[in-house]
């Protein structure tokens, strides 16, 4: 990519070459990343005959937009969308509410065992869910919660995703303690400080947590697979699987249309809230 | 993992507090942390203990569990070639795929950090695959890896190469999974990019004065300064990779010939298809220990290759 600089003009042209190479690599990479999306979109707009052609066609003719209504009506898609929406919204609320409160306790209050608890909490971030999936399944089965949304929602209210506690705690620590003191002198309780001072000041961090969790929940697969086995209860993520068949037997055009519909909320959220996503990832990585 | 020291402990403003205040604070603290404490006991500790018990029983969910001691573990460790097959391919996937992913993420981040134009565009494009969940990726790539009309083999055929049966050939299927995981290097790219911007520019300026070239700077400054982040990406990446489930479940169902039977898929099969809850719990525990041991090994090895800037100053 580079050699030792010999003189100024050589240095300049090698600088240009370097620039050129950087852009070449970056653009190639971006194209490679984009191809699967483009191919999915393209396939979703093809007639069945066009799907199996060689060489592959990128721009379908005719553009079979009717694949979308067909795919969506071939399965109870509207129902699944609603199910996903309910699960995502309620559990995201639960996660943000419980994790922010717990994070406040870790960041701002002193209580016996706090530091030990925080260590354990960090440890649970490393703990694979799979270790507890069987007993958790049995627990919810005993409670009669199989084929309800409760197993997918209730744990969220108990700060089960420790990562968000960690994320919010890191953020709360950056808020000056004087804020609390002033409110305390005015007679506010700790809980009021949390509710009226810390939460309003932490909107960006709460947004990061909510968006990251909502995205995770929309994509969640193993949980719905285990707890929901009646098709009218499926989430979109779980329902997508019903399109999967053999390479030849699958209605690829319908499956890709369904897949696009599944991705749209994720991509929309991502583009409108990019800066939050990027913040979240960076906080989790750099401060971890 | 470094945690910022809590500012509260030594803060002088605490001194004026009476014991009454401190008690009230402690009570509020425990109360406000109680959702997590309860959740931890009910959804983590309880299930773990129960799962440990189950792993020493034979249980089909319908008749009462029967205590069999360590038989499940004996069977898994000494008499179950399928378990070792899944251990093997899961390990290959994690230990080949994740380092490649991390390396690619570092290279991309370094390129993006060169004061280029359209930075936010490139950053978004590269990160986009990480936003899309496993099920969606699985469906996309199942089509792309198709033998006859898959995009990759069609492209290869254009230049006269007959591509392999990516997902149908036991030798290629794990390669396909690793290639697919590289497509998701964006999250490691993003973390790296954030960290790169924290490297003091003086280091590079000093290197420029000494006449160091781009590669020399990359290997002598960037990589050493980035080792904590590389380490973090590796640990998180490997823990995730060892738990891969959706991709094999949807794309191959573990086949062909168990060549993509990832550990969690094997666990799922035993638990929810064969209804061998005891055996599946034993798999879960072995997986847990495996992840624990590997993580500890990486953490231990990190002392030799991870450079913490703060470490010199002491803690």
C-alpha cells in the first residue's frame, strides 16, 4: 500500500494512489454488503419463472409487485405483525423502566452488597441464555404460560437483559452529583430524583437502550420458537420460517417479499435513529 | 473489564449524612435494585440449580424425572460422537470466523478513519447487516448459497467455474457459515472506529517525524493501542458464535451429515424434539463450562498481548 517516501512529489502521488485505493476497497466492500439486500429485493419482485433463470436477472420485467399482497395473505401476516408489535412494545417498556431503575440504584445509591451485585450482573452478561432455557421453559410451562406472550414479556420487567443496566449505569455516572444534591435539599426522595432529574436528563441514553432492545426483540427467534406453537400466536420472525422449503420447492419470490416486509421496520428505525445505534455500540465497546 | 470507580464512596458531601439518611438510602437502593435481584434469583439462579439437577436425571417431560447421577455426562463425553461432532464444528466456526471478523472489522475501521468523505454513508452500509436478525439473514443466504440458481454459483458460472454445493456439501457448509458471518463484521467495525478516534494523534505525529510509513504505523501504533478493543470484540464474538442457533436451524437443519449441527441446535433437538430434558440439560452445562473455560483462557492469554494504557500508572 505504501513505500518509504523518496521526495515530495513522489510522496504526493503516492498519497493520491493511497486515497484511490482506500476508496476502491471501501466501495467494493459496500457493494458486497449491499448485494444480498439488493438480491432479496430483486427476487421479491420477480414472477416464479424469472426466479430460476441463468444468467441471473437483476431488474425484473415485469415488476411483480403483487408478490407482496400474495405473500402477506398466504399467511396470517397481519396477525403476526400485531403480535410482534405487542411483544416488542411492552417488553421494551419493561426493559427500559426496570433497567433504568436498577441502573440508578447501582450508579447513585449506596446499599449493602451493591458492588458484589454489580460484579454478578456483569457476569450474567456473559452467561449464555441457553444454559437456562430448559428450566425456564419448564417454569413457564408449569405456570401455564406456554402459548401466551408472557414468557417473552415478563422477564423484561425484571431487568433480565443486564447489558442495558450496564449501559444506563455508565451514562448515569456522567451526570453531575450536584443535580441530585440540589433536589435532595429541596426535599425530594431518591426515587423522585430518579424520576424527575435523572430520567429526563438521560433521554438519549434511554433512547439508545430502547432502540437496541426493540431491534433485538423484533429479531428474537428461539424464545418464540419454544413458547409459541400455534400459528396465530407467531411473531413475524418466527412466521418467516414457514416459508422455508427446499431449494426448488420454495416460493422464493414470496419468501423474499415476506423477508423484505420483516426488514422494513428494522431498516427504518436504523436510518432514522442511526446516531443512537452507533452511540450504543460504541459505549458498549469502548467503555466495556 | 474496567469499571469506572463509583464516585460515591469517597465523596465528601456524604459525610454530613446522618445514619438515618444512610439507612433510608440503603433501603431505597435495595428496593430499586430489587427487580434485578428478583429476576436474577427467579430467572437465573433458580433455573441454573434446577438445570443442574435435571442434567443428572432422565426425563421426557411426561413421566417423573429419574435420578441417574452422572450418566448423561458420561454418555456425552465418552459415548456420543454426535456431541463431539457438534463441539468440533461449533469450535471451528467460532475460532476461525470470529478472528477473521475482528480483523476485517479493524481493517474497515482503519480505512474509514482516514478522513474520507461519505464516512457516515459507508459506516451505515457496513453496519446494516448487524441490524438485521439471524432469521432474515438465514433466509437471504439460503437463497444466495443455492447450488443451482444461487447468486454465488451463478456468478461463478459466468466466469466458467462450477461452484460447490455450499450448503449441501459437508466440507463446504461450515465455510459457507463463516463467509456469511464475515458479512456481519459491521458491529466490530463500529466499536473499532469509536476506539480509533480515541488514539492520541501525537503518537502518529511522532511517527511521521520519524518517517514511519502507513503500514509501520498500523502495526506499531494502531494495533497495539487497539488490543483492548480487539480483545473485547474477540471475547464477545466467540461467546456469541458458540451459541449460534438460528442460522443452522433455518438454513440446513444441522445437515448434511451433521456437518452444521451446532451445539445449541443439538441441545434444542434433544430438548424439544426428542424430549430428553435431562440429556439436553447436561449439554447446556457442558456448553456453559466450555464457554467459561475458553473465556478464561482468552482472558489469561490477554495478559501477554493486550496493552492497557492505564496499567502503567497502576490502579
